């Protein structure tokens, strides 16, 4: 088993990854479209996330429409929602397994059971990180292919939003 300091560091990283995956799941800027009308004064930013579609105008008006319906969404959005929520749940379970398996805790007395709990927690973190990385990667691949498709009008081209970048960083903390 790893040293106590290394285990505490791993739990802290796992908590950061859980927070990151949760934030990425709810952020509205998975894809961003900046549309400027005939002049820069009337620019509008459209952002789409897994749960919301937001519009931000150059006048400062910010409005979001929540799309909680499961059946009204495309399949890739439904799959991404599911995988991201499951990633958060599996990460919580991983923390629940890893904490009793740490050397500095006394919740489990038997060393073999403690070791199995720590290994189960670590495997849960790897699974949670993968479950976060897969939808972010697939969403990015679809976004890039749609952007470079010649038939897509300029006003409908979306770029990668900040949530995608955070979604690539968050699993790195879990897969330690």
C-alpha cells in the first residue's frame, strides 16, 4: 500500500476531480457561437450545454433556457448527460471506498479488507475519469466535424467552449 501522505494527496485530487466533473456537467458553455450582425454593436453569444441553452447579448442581457426533457434532446446529448452524471456518482462511490481503505483511518481493522477497499476506490476513480473523458471527447469530435463541414452555415458554426477544456482537465485528477 502507498504511504499515508500519498493516499491523502490522492483523496484530495479525487475530490478536486469530483468537483470538476460536477462543474463541467452543469456548465452552459460546452459549445459557443459568437454571431456578429452587420456591425460589432449587435453581437450575440450563444452557448449550449448539456442542460441549458444560453444567450448573451452585447447589451449585457443574459438569458438561459433549461432543457430538462430527456426525450427532446439528441442522442449524443442524452448519452453525454448520462455518462457525466454516472461519472460523478462513481467518483462519490470511489471516495466512499477509498476513505476507509486509507492507512490513516481506523474504520476497517483487517489489513486485507482495507487493501481491497483502497483498490476498489482506485478502480472507481479510473472508471469515473474514463466516464468523464469519453463524452467530452465524443462531443468535441462531433463539434469539430460539424464546424468543418462545408454545408454548415457560418451563423450555425459552434466552437469549443470552456466546459470542454475543463472536461479534459478534470479526469486527469481522477486517473492518478
